[in-house]
C-alpha cells in the first residue's frame, strides 16, 4: 500500500499532556479525600501516607515513559479514592447509629433504675435524679450502687427483697443492663437520624434545626409526633438526594479544574460550595470544553511540527512558517531535495487528528517527469512513511495508517508550478497555480 494514505498521528507532547492531566485529577481527588476524611475523622496518618505513596508511584510512571500504564491506573486510583471515602463515611455513619442506640438504651436503663430506686424509697440527690433522667452513664453507675446497697440492707429481706425480686440487680452493672428488656427503636426516627448524619458528612450541612425537631418528636403527643416525623421524612429525603448529587458534582468540578490548570488554562476560582446542581453542571461542561479546546489546539500544533520535522529528516524541503501555513490553509506541498520533480502533499483539517499524505509530481509549462517513474516514486514514498512511523515511535509518539491505496491504484497527482522546479532554492516550496493536474 504505497499510494495516498490517511494517517492518525499521536505525539509525545499530546500523550504527556493527557498523562499530566490525569495525574492532576488524582492529586485533586486525593486532596478531596483528605479534606473530607479529616473533617469526619475517618482517616489516619498511615492511610494518608499509603495514599500518597500510590500517587507518587503514578508520577513515577510518567518519569519512566510508561504512559499507557499511567492512563490505565490513574482513573482506577481516582475511582478508588471516591469509593474508599464512601466506605469510610458509611463506617462513620454505622458507628454513629450504634452510638445513638447505646445512648437510647442507656436512657431507658436509667429510667428503669430511677423507677426502682423510687419504689424502694432510697433517698436520692436532686442532681442524681436529673442526671439519671438525662441517661448519664456516671449517674447510672452511682444509682446502681445505691440500689445494690438498698437490697443488701439488714431487715430489708422481706418487703424490700420482694419489691426487688423482679428486676433486682445482678452481680454487676453490665449484667443488670444486659438483663433489661430492649425497646426496639422507631425505624423512621433512626432513618431520619442516619440521613442527618450523612448530610453533615457530605458537606457540613447544618442539621441542628432538624435534630431539634427530631428530639421534639420523641416526647410529643402522637398526633404532633406523626406530623413532625412525616415532615422530616420528606425534607431529609429531598435534602439528602440533592446533597449527594451536589457532592458528586463538586468533586467532578474540582477534578476538572485541576485538569484544566494542568493543561495550561485558567480555571474559574468561584466557590463551589454554594452552587446548585444546575450551576455545577454548567461549570463542569464549560471547564471540560476549555480543556478540549486547549488540548486540540496544542496537539494539532505538535502533530504538524512532528510531521514536518520527520519529513525534513527524510529530505523534503521544509521552510520556516510552513506549520502555520498548514494550519491556516489545511494543505501543504513539499518537494523532495533528492528528487526535485516529486514531492508530497499533506492535507489536514484544522484540529483534526488525521492527515492525508500522498506523493505528487510537479509540472512546469506542461512538462513533468515521465509517468513511468511514478510507480517508483510511490514505492519510495512507502518507505518514507515507514521511516516516519519509526521516527515518531522513537520520540514517544506514533503514526497509524488508517487507509491506504495500493501502488498504481490511482494516477499520481500532478501539480502545476509557476516556475521550473530546478530553478528554485532548497528552502523554497513550489509555487502552485490555482489549478492542479491529476
């Protein structure tokens, strides 16, 4: 296949830009992971050190030119950090739920103990009574001691022992607490409390007003309680759905801004905490568009420069400013110094990844090379393309032939020039007429 070719070119500069952008995203994801983890007290120094070692290992892949490995592993690390924080927050939520359950059981046990103490007529300090009503752990231990002493007093064996027979203290407070019947918690209350925990964990949402209403519901009359619970169910459900979406979008925006900065752009520095979902989505789209525009422009320039440098190394006459001409006009014709009556035409749409390259012959005054030589010119061009592929690969890029025609499949394009090819200097490109001969 030695005729016209459509090729896709990737340069080292383009690959490096992608890799540095991905590493910037990992850095931003790690910073978010650290910020949220510290706020919720769910990461320690060892976990942070381990995460930083993984990040440094990714950076080492770029330094060692293992670009494909970086492009595979960086997104995996980014997703891992997100998922890991969700697992950590879930563990925090589970512990908070367990703590609420322990606190509720403590209050219930304290209320039972206070009732027993009053039944046996033990003298109680008002401060102890208030503490027991709050479910204070120290007050619970003190009250248990008083109840145990009362049951052991001489002369209390008949009436007092009888009064303590049901629910009498065991050998220890822990045994007595374990023996107390457990009242199942209200699923709706527990669900709302868990939502409030997650709201705070996600973005520091102020839950004090909702928690006050939840506490009020615990002691309210049934009709009032149901009204409060129903309202909180709706509000917390809606708030949590919105908060989850905004938290995910905020992270997306943070990562996109980091990637834009790595690409040499200037990301917006507006605070994202107060932005709604729609505003976040618009900002993310704008940032991604800016990244794409920057990369396309720079990648196209790098591709043009790499191709022209490679063709110059193959003996085609390349002059200063030709890269700009190719960008502006989308077409460039280069002459072979060794075979001045032949050359190559390079065509590329602005910003496109693909180029078309084909061998051409020059005619001046209707006179050009013998068409019988065209087949040799195409064969030589085939070798040039292979050499160009090797040169780009050695530089860390690549050239992929996506479409090619066999030798002789189409007549060699012949281009009319204003002057004799032989009269031009080595630094000049052929001056084309408005028409071409095919």
